[in-house]
């Protein structure tokens, strides 16, 4: 090789391109080699000290015993310790008392949102704004009462409003008159013929003499412009009067079932949700 080297005495590898581009065999700079060995050593040290690669289905903890899950658990324990202080206080208080304590109610609202999202939002919307045929619980219009104790009762026991179907008892005209009567009430009109039917058919027994509702049985206020069932208005009222609400023998009846959470959530969780929902109505 050496005798064929056109650049005799030069420290090249003998690889030459385009007549004069040569690959030289110079040693790598010392500083570069030192950093290279240092980084190799660092890899070994790191692997030994920290958990680095799985063996089978286990992750060896490393010399320091440090693991991410341990760090996570410590972080969670810290949060739990801060929460425990409040949770213990809440345990001994009624929802009413929590509302009276600004710090505790702030804590309650902040800590219960996830629970609301997991358990309630599917039906009532993520901010309690309701969904078609599921009631709004973020306003100040209540079927069963907006006191925090009533709200707590709604969540604990569940609710199931009942209204009989009137399709087989009343004629189409009578139902039409009644529907127009209740929609008229919400617009400030009074129709004597409608009123007579309202009284004759005992609608007043649940909805009240003035049709303003009865929260003891969840019978809605028919005189305001908030409609429980979509889309509201005359056709919607006709459907409700004809088929009723949760009326077992009518397949077209309105379904209105609020499940009971007594077995799914703890008493503290229900109490906190009641405070949260109550506060939604206050905004
Ligand atoms: C499966 C659907 C569904 C879920 C889940 C649900 N609700 Fe309800 N909720 C309803 C229905 C339907 C009503 C109305 C019942 C009626 O009309 O008689 C209702 C009524 C209520 C009421 C009474 C409203 C009033 O005007 O008096 C409150 C309060 C309430 N829900 C809170 C909650 C909370 C808090 C959760 C979560 C823990 C929740 N609901 C989960 C369907 C649901
Ligand atoms: C046994 C009690 C009961 C009787 C009797 C009754 N209702 Fe109802 N009605 C209810 C309840 C409870 C609801 C609401 C159900 C719910 O939201 O869970 C309701 C809902 C309605 C609605 C729907 C309102 C809306 O906002 O969408 C209309 C309309 C209505 N009733 C009209 C009548 C008329 C007219 C009569 C008489 C023919 C009548 N009701 C008789 C209990 C009754």
C-alpha cells in the first residue's frame, strides 16, 4: 500500500478520492475522548443507581430505591393529609353548616367537581345546565325544592315524579284545551274553559290550585316559562297530559328517573355534592 501512496509520509489511511481527497488517521482529540469515557461511565452509574430497564415483568429499583410510583404515592399522601383536615370537619357537619363556612364551602366546591363529572354530568350536563328531558340543576327553579337539605334528599333517595296518563280519560279536544291553558298560564293568560277542566280532572291535586306546582311530589310549576320536558310549548304539554310521567302502563309516557346514590356514594360525598349543586343555583 505504502508505495502506492501518492502522498508519501502523510498519515493517511490510503483511501483517496478525486485524486487528492484523503482520509487521515489522526487521533481523536483528548478532550473528546475524555467526555466519551465519562459519558460511558455515567450510563453505568445511572443504571446502577436508578431503575433503568425492566427484567422480566419487574422494574429493579436501583441502589437508591427510588421509584416514580413511590414519589407519586408520597405526593398523593401529602394531598390527602391536607384534605383529611377538611374532610374530618365536614363529617361532623350538616350541609347547611358547611354553607355557613366560607372556607369549607370553597374547599367543597373545588374538591367535588370531579365527582359531579363522574356521576351527574351524563344526565345533568357538566355544569348542571341540563340536557333534553333532564332537568337543569344550575338555576333557581326546582321540582323538589332548592333548600340544601332537599337537594341532599334528591341525591340520596333519588326522585321519580309520577303523573297519570289522561289519554284514555279525556278527548283530544279536552287535552288540547288543557295544554293551551297551561301554556297560556306561562304567558299570563287565563282561559276559564281550561281552568274548569283543570279543576274537574284533579290536575290541581298535584299541581296546586293556582298551578304553581307542589315540590313535595315534584309536580312542576305550570305557570312559569321553564319547561321540564322538551321542547316545551303546546305540543309537548299535550304529550305529557296524554301519556303522563313515569306512568307504568303507557309505553309513550315521559321518563323521569333520578337514580338513588345512597349505595354508590358516601354520606360525605353526597353532602358535598348537595353543597355544590346548591351553590350552582345561587350563581
Ligand atoms: C340517569 C340520569 C341521572 C343521573 C346520573 C343523575 N340525575 Fe339527578 N335527576 C335526573 C332526573 C330525570 C331528575 C328529575 C326527576 C323527576 O323529574 O322526577 C333528576 C333530579 C335531580 C335533582 C332534583 C332537581 C329539582 O329540580 O328538584 C337533583 C338535585 C339532582 N337530580 C342532582 C343530581 C346529582 C347531584 C347527581 C349526581 C350524583 C345526579 N342528579 C345524577 C336524572 C339523573
Ligand atoms: C298525581 C299527580 C299529578 C296529576 C294528577 C297531574 N300531574 Fe301533571 N305532572 C305531575 C308531575 C310529578 C310532573 C313532573 C314530572 C317530573 O318532572 O318528574 C307533571 C308534569 C306535567 C306537565 C309537564 C310540564 C313541563 O314543564 O314540561 C304538564 C303540562 C302537566 N303535568 C299537566 C297536567 C295536567 C293538565 C293535569 C290534569 C289533567 C295534570 N298534569 C295532572 C304530576 C301530576
